[in-house]
């Protein structure tokens, strides 16, 4: 471990005491960074001011040396106060900070992959405060490779939140759905990731509604119109959708033109078309993504922004699939579990959690 530089000032009297502070956990993504101070049991003792994501930290920087210096400066801004007070605290990070555009290029781990075993593949980045350990992402190799960074930690924390310490997941494992800009559908058995797919529904929705002809007849609604959303879902699940989403999307123009869809309903209708098409695709491929004919369905869990999760939940319900939404600090739970498995954090004893 590198020698720590002398602290420029004394311990911060407002920082949690050394008897409780055990881990600095970093969720460092493309557009934002969040830092947490955890105790042994994973309780969040303190949070840092929101940090800059990978894109902002590296904006305009052309050399690896400059990027490393910028990341260390941002890390110091977020976590320096804690590490001045408690210099021996381990630090564990996940997300795009471990990408080729990040602080260090952390190699992907190939599927199938036990999530807790990621603890054996951490990359340590030296800093003046000591090493920052970074969790690797996952690679599903094949003709069309799939990758994730950060979601693997989120999934581990989600499974622990949903199942506790039991390494189970229903009759046919678990399908974890993480709605967002690039939605992930992940097939898990126990804590082992078997396969996943990435669907760009969120990003394409933004492009279609803001930068295509389909948005010309739309007006932004004052509130979500779930009736219009459900109509879009039904269309994508119907025989009219046999040509796929590219064949049904134009109805978001023709229906308003013919007076069959209000301008305020267009965006939610498009949302329903796209999420409906995404879920319909998963349902068609379901035997390969968690479940097989005659063996009973996989458990489906949702995690993400609540309003977006509810849309996926409504869509899955139309196919007869119950999909509870798992909330809470799933990333911090996942980072704590990996820290325990890596020996960065001691297991709590009675009275310390």
C-alpha cells in the first residue's frame, strides 16, 4: 500500500467515529458519482456531496496521466474528509469508473459469473489515501457481446434485499430487470449471472420523441397519461405488431393526424409501444432467458427509477407476470457484500451491526 501523505489538518470532529466507520463505498457512473460511509452491517453513516461522473471528470483531458490526476482530485473532494479522520478505511468502487474512459481499465469477467466471486478480481488503484479497489464488470461473449459495469453490484444488492442470505430465486431462478436508458434483462440463478441482454429503449425513446417527425404533433402532458401508455402496450402485444416496433411507431403520427390520439397522449403512447415491444421480445425468448416450457416461470424483479419501473410492471402484468419492484440502497448492499468477500470488511459480530 502506498504511504499516506500527512493530513493537511486534524480529524473532522463531525465525522462518524472510528468505532462505527468501516467502508467507503463509491457508486461512480457515467454522469454522476455517489459516495457513502458504511458501518460493518452496511448502514449508511454519512454521504458525500454528489460527485462528477466519468464524462465530466475527463472532459477535455487527452492524456492518461491527466485523467488519473482528475479522478484522484474528485475522489479527494468527495471522500477526503472521511479518510483524514479514519486513514485505514478500505475503499470500494463500482461503475464506469472502471472503464476504458474511467480511472482504470478493469477487465470484464466472463459469464457465467458468481457475483460474490467478483471479490477475487478487484483492481486496486493507488492514491495518496491508499488503494481504491474497483469491481469489474461482466461480459456475455458471443456474436453480439453484451457488457455491464455497475449493474453487477446493483444486482447483488437487489438479490440480498429480496432474498436475504438465501441463495435462491424462485422455481426457475430470477430475471432481474433494470429499466433505464439502456435497460438490462439479467438471468440469475442464486447469485450466479448466467446471461443478460441490453435494450436501448430509453435512449431511443428520447431520440424518437425529441428529434423525429413523431414528436411534431405531440404536446408535453401535464401528467403521465397511463391510458395512452396502456394503449401503446396493447398495440405492441397485438397481431398488428407482427412487423415489429419499426412498423408500429408510425402510428404515433397517423393516429393524431386522423383525430384518434390527442397531442398530449403521443409521448405516453410511444412509451407504451416501445416498452411493450421490449417486454414482448423477452416473452418470446423466455425459455432462453429464465424459464422453460412446462418448468414454471422465473421470478421477475424490477429495480430502478420508481415511475419507470411501474411502467414495466404494468406491461408485464398484461402478460400475466407479477414483477415486484425492489427499492432501497441496493448498490451499498452489493458493495458491502463484495467488500466482505474480499476481506476488506470484517463480518459483523453480535452487537456491532
